[in-house]
C-alpha cells in the first residue's frame, strides 16, 4: 500500500457511511411520512433524525471490525464522529431546504392545489375555499401543538418549550443581522 492510500480509504468510508446513513434516514422518513398525522409531523421527523444518528457510528464500527482500512483506533473514532456529523448536516439541509418549504410554504401549497385541480383549471373562489387564512393558521397550529412547541390553555397559545427548534433559526438570523450590519 502506498503512503496515504489508507487515509484515502478512510475518507471514502467516512463519506460513504454519512451519505448512506442519510439515505437510510430518507427512506425511513418517506415510509413513516405516509402514516403520520399532520400534528405529529415535526415530532416524527425529529425522532427519525435522532434514531438514525447512531447508524454512521455502527457502520464505521463494522468497517473497523472488517479492517476495511489500515488506520488507528483514534482515526476510526474520529471518522465515525465525522460520518455522524455529515449525516446530521445532510438531514439539516434536507429539513431546512426541501421538507420545510414543501410543508410550510404558502407558494408551494398554492401550486399543489392548482396541480390537483381538474384539467380545466381551478377558479379563484375554489382556491379561496381550500386556501383561506383560517385553514392555514389551523394547520400550522395543529402541527405546533402536536410537536409541543406551543401549548394551548383556555383558548390562549404560548411557547411550550424554551429550547424550541424554531429558536435556532431566530438565533442564526440574529447573528447574521449583527454580522451584516457591521
């Protein structure tokens, strides 16, 4: 084996384990997505991500047992962590850029309604019937209530958890605003 070949094999195994684990996540998500009620959608997605996060570590452990590459135990541990980070980042990008807009985008919902219309098209009145403000707010409230991000008591809504997933985006936006404003 020439010098560096073992490291290149480790790189390929690490990237492969992360990407393969992400594909497993997508498969599990697509299968379970069909049976999940809208109010449990976010919780289901989070459970799916967390459940599959250990898979890259298991894969790298399997590769280590098979001696798929000549590397130290420390290199294998670092590679397993990196594969998990890669899989986590791929899941994050999927949720942020694909799943999130599909489920919550007003424009995407409008396009879906038009696509489901009869071949002749759909009138403005029909769109307004299935795409009104009350329906949109109720759908979003049901999802947020189901995930526990907000709670309802006596007809009033409030934040359910301080460590809410959505606050991550607020924090990122605040940092970006501060950074751009300088």
